[in-house]
């Protein structure tokens, strides 16, 4: 496990709870580090989530195929955020979306059995991760809801204002899908913005 990637994880965790040296060591011993390429899928739609991811570098998207057969991107998650389908993970049911890298990424992987070990080894760890994941989910839902009622141009401007660090790293097709517009419309909006 890379010390640098563990340090990023510790930084985010310690925004909520101070960790002892021993707790840091136990966490590092029970996670894996993985580099993933743009487009690589870490959780397939229809599979049961058995891992929780912490993003050290890059952007992951949560997406599925809608009833028209098109990709629908629901959320983007970037550095310092946890990612999984928590309903699938916690209830052992199939995921209704996939998790995929929108650009090259580096993640820390908590496999389910390792995570349960950490819950036993560090008495507050389950509650800590629960608080962090709930806050992130709430923030993502609020952001997504902020686009309701806006036209395509307003949605793009808002997206760029709220998630500029994501917008500059991911394919335009992902942005268009997230905003619910065609790539051609997005190209026109971007051209008119210049």
C-alpha cells in the first residue's frame, strides 16, 4: 500500500475523527491500492457490490443504461470521496448502476470482509464511514436537484461552476449524459460560451 495514498485517506477521515498511529496501521493493512484506466468498470450494473472505494486521484461516474438504451450518468465522484452502491453493498442485492472511471484514476479498495474486520478492530469506524457516505450522498442529491427546471445552457453553466475540477478532466459525452442533453447541444453551448 502506498503511504501517499493512505495519507490522503487519513486526511479525509480525520476531518471527522482523529486516528491513532495503530488505527492508521490497521487500516493500511486491510485495504488495497488500484490504478484504473479511463473507461474501466469497477462495478458492473447487475452485480452485487462487494467493495467500497476511496478515490485518491481521478473521477468515477455512477451510470446505467436507461429505458431508451442510452447511458445515463447520475453522479461524478472525485478525489477525497468514497464510492460504492451502498444499497447493494449493505443489503447484498444487485446494483442498479455501474461504477466506471471517467478518466484515469487511483483508488483505495475496501473489500467487504476487510471492512467488516475494520468495523470490529476500530469501534467507531462503521459509524464514521456511515456519516461520511451519508453526507456525500446528500451533497450529490442536492447538486443533482439544483439542475431541475433549468434549461440546457443553465445546467451546463451550473455544472461548470459547481464541478469545474471534474468538467476539465472527463469526456464531453459524460457531461452531456449527466446534464441530460445531446453532445451536439453541448458543443453548441460550449461554442456560444466562448
